[in-house]
C-alpha cells in the first residue's frame, strides 16, 4: 500500500510540475509574443482555467506527501518526503499570498477593462511563478529521491 501511495504522489506532483513548468517556459512566452489584446485574453483564459484546477492539485499533492510521510515514518527516505511536504506548504503559501491575488484580478480583464499597469502585474505574476516552479521542482526531486 505504501508503494502505491509513493507512486501516486510522485506522479501527481510530477504532472503538476510539468504543467507549471510549461506555463512558465512555454505558454507564457508564446502569449507574450501575441498582440496585446490577444495576450491579455489568453492569459485571462489560462488564469480562469488553471485557477479552477490548481488549488485542488496543490492541496492534494501536499496531503498525499503528508500521508506518505506519516505512513512511511520508519522507512528509508522519510526525511526527504517531510522536506518535500514542507516545500509544498511553501508553494501553497506563495500561491495564496502572491499569485492568487494577481490571478483573481487578471482573469477578469478584457481589452476594455484592463488597468493601466496590466503588463507590469503580469510580469510580477511571472516572477512569483518562476520562484514557485523552483520550489515545486525541488519538492518533486526530493520525492523521487525518496523512492
């Protein structure tokens, strides 16, 4: 049973890392190359779509890592899993405090109602997102090492 939990947790976190890495280094650069109105609409749509899914994915990943840490407390690699869970906590805190407030605003923007500093807010979200990607990549790496 512990083996299944380890695999499910690692795959779920790995998929999350892949999606977030893709957003940071594939999708957003593509969106940035679009004309302003198209860029804005693409980012708003992405914010709505991923903003609906990611809270469950982040919290679910954290819960699974915590369960793994508890269930495997006396097994090899538990310290790595605990550290990974701590990093996932950091990623959730970063999301709630830094990224979600910007996303909640930007997902409602249209070419007609965007604020004057919409590009700067998007760039700020990107910088926070790069940091969050680094945190979840580190968490994923620790989970893989704990296997």
